[in-house]
C-alpha cells in the first residue's frame, strides 16, 4: 500500500504530513490522536507540535463535530 501524503498551508509554506496508521484513516469511526499526525521534513519540536495540533483540530471539527445538547422543551421530550 502506498503512503498517502497530505499538504497543510502554514503561513504560506506547504507542510507535508500523513496519518500514522494508513489503514485506519479510511474508517469513519476512527478518532485519531494528536500523535497520529506525522509531519515530514520539520525538525523544530515546538513548531512541529503546534502544527500537529492545528491539523488535528481542523480534522476533528470537520469529521467529528461536538454534538449540541438540546435545551428547553426539546431536552425533556424523550423523558
């Protein structure tokens, strides 16, 4: 299986990255951790961690958004 590489725009520079598990990245139920984002070609640990967090946050907002709790009469409807 070939390695799937993605790109991320970090202030005008393209950063290449991929998931640590290439098979699980296609599962809809897989919720990756920040450590599962592998950056290619960066050596600065501080910048590496910041970019990993940004990529992970973007992914989690798009693929696994937080569910909003119902309020008012809608919250009591099922009880």
